[in-house]
């Protein structure tokens, strides 16, 4: 049980958040399948990225630490070998889905598994396109759930029209496409995060992008490079919301990735009336980066529709907290995908905010939140979901009596330093 006490004064300070997990996964993958050495700086110390690192170690890739850098000695696709044991993806859906794309074209059989939460998450969305390319993937009881058995094969490129926007599924297909004969094309209904496309180019590959159509030729040779990972905007979001809901706060989060396929949280908070400034905008290893300054003040309820989902999916729990303190009603719609994350985040955030006295209506594809100036204290459940736990911690800063969070240790999955950084900006 973790107690978060309400604070008596505005937040102040400058902080840096861990490296972007999404980019970190991809940097490890591409460094492992490229030729030559890669050095990855600012890789998150959270469990999720470490699962991807361990998976490639288990497939024979030499990976080691030198100071703050992760070094990877890549020898191409052919150097990957069959792991002796099941690859444990832990809680990381990104690890499992992207590895499925890697392993679809390898000439051996691999078993991917994870924790109880990951075993409930839908994997049919990668099984279907990868099977069309020639791999054989089998989920538990034929239901498209982990553990996944992947029998790699010689692949053929396909044209795949994705039913929903998903950077993980898109990336799995593109990773398989790099090994396939011919051209692989993916078309998205909405643009999802484009870190994989940027990473392919960064490692010397070629990818063609026309709107929401992404195409590449198989058989490309990639080359090792140095990658400096920007701060994770999904991790920064909790601090952006914390400063926004506490009057007169002023914090700066340094070196945050503001990729336009990921920056929906900035746009939404600004629409709610938050004062966010982007300082020192720059490019680092092909990704746009900035320092984000937030000044606290009154927020207003808004409508958040389907156009925001692909760019903001991980930030909805934190935004639900912002909505709970905003004047008026916030409608979140088109986010049924939240039901298939580490927890059912619609259920989790509805329950948690209601326990603190918020007026929340659960809907099939979202939430309707009637904001109020103050919440009451109380005990809440994390549902073992790191983003739910961190969001409820932020709510506790302005709840009378604070909050008690069960199983707050789940935060270590993505952000082990979260509570330390929160304490830093809450200091008198």
C-alpha cells in the first residue's frame, strides 16, 4: 500500500524522465538485427525494455553495458539463434508483438509468454497478418492469446489493410517484411506512432511513406548506429497533468520526445486550457525533442474524440485525472482499446476516480467525466497497471486526505524512479 499525501503548495522544479520505451524497444531490436555495433543511450531502466534486451541475449546477440550506454554487437538476421527456453515478455505487449514479427521469418520455433496480464491481451491482431506472410503462429487454445508458438518460415510480402491503428501490429508486419521476398505494404486507418519507420531509415534501410501507406522491400541490409533515446512523453504526461491541475505550479520536463504521432497529450491539455510551452525544440537521432514547461491554472472540460486515439492512447488515464479537476464535462470516446491494456483502463479509472468522489460515467468506448474543484481522499486499486497507479498518485496530490494505492510496486514495470521524481517537485 502506497500513501500519497496532498500537497499544500504549488509544484516547482526541473526533471528528466526515462527514455521513451517505444523507441527503446525498437533501438534494441534494430541494433540486434543490424550489422556492426550500436550504442543506445538513455534506455529506460524499466522492466519492459529489459525484457526485449534479454530476449535478444537469449537468441545469441552479445549485449552489454558501458557506463550509461547499452552496446549491441549485431551480425544480421542470420546470427539470431533459437533460444533454449521460452522468451518471457513479462508485462510487455510491445515486446511480444514486435518479437512475433522478428521471429516470423527465422528458421526455428520459439515460444513467447508473459505474465497473467499479458496472457489476456489480444494477439490475433499479429497472428493474422504474419500467418498470411507464411509463418505459423499458434495461440493458447486457438484463441489468439499467449503463450504464442511461432514457427518461422520463408516469408512473402503482403499488402495489409489494418482494421485498427496499432503501431505494434504495424511494426510486427514491417519487421517481418524486412525478411520477406518482395514488397510489404501496410495501410492504417489512422496514423499511429512512426518510430519503426524512422528507425529503419536511421539504420540505413529504405521505407516509402505515402500518407497512411507504408511500403518496404525485403532483403535490406541494416547497419549499426548510435541512438540517443529522448525522454518518454507517456512518462512525462503524469507530471504535465500534475502541474496543470495544481494552481500556480511551474515545472519543466527536460528532453521529451514530441513526435507528432505521439504528442496528442500536449494538444489535449492545451485545449483544456493548460499553459504548456515547448522550449529548445531540436532533433535528436531523427526524433523531435523539446523541454516542456507547464504552469498550473484552471482547466475546462472538452470532447476528446476518435481523432486523438492513436496519438494519445497511453495518456488517457492521466488525462482522466485532469478531467476530474476541470470545470465542466469531458467526454472521451472511441477508446475501447483501453479495455485491452495491462488492465481494463476504462473500468480501472472509473472505479478509482469514483472512490475519490468524482462524477464518472463508464461507457463502452470511453468515459464521461464531470469535473469538480476538489476530490476526497480514499483507497484505490491499481489493478496491477502501472499507468493506473501513477495516475491515481497524481490525483492524490489534490485529494483531501490523499490516496492509498494498493500494489503501487507495479510502477516499476515502466518507471522505477516515478515516486522519487514526484517527491522532488513536491518538496517545500
